[in-house]
C-alpha cells in the first residue's frame, strides 16, 4: 500500500509518501520533502525513515538530505 501527497504553489513544493511493504513482517518506509525557489536557485530538504523487518533482523534507517 502506498499513499502520496504533493503540493506545488509558486516557489513552494511539498511532498509526503508512505509505503507499507507487502511482506509478513510489517516493513514500511515514509518520507517528507520540501523545496523553495529563490529566483534562479532552489533549496531542498528531505527526511526519510525506513523500517525493514525480517524474521531475524529489524533495520531502522533515517536519512536526511539538504
């Protein structure tokens, strides 16, 4: 199952996403991104959280991007 939302208005852009994996271990991934344009330049940021579970491991990963 995947849910995505996007917003674009002038110089501002926002996006959010949630993804639940189709496995028996309840793995999931979600992220949020934002961008703002200052004339010819654009500043962007992203945060992502991934949780991958298997029968033997539980991986929890967080990612920041600017």
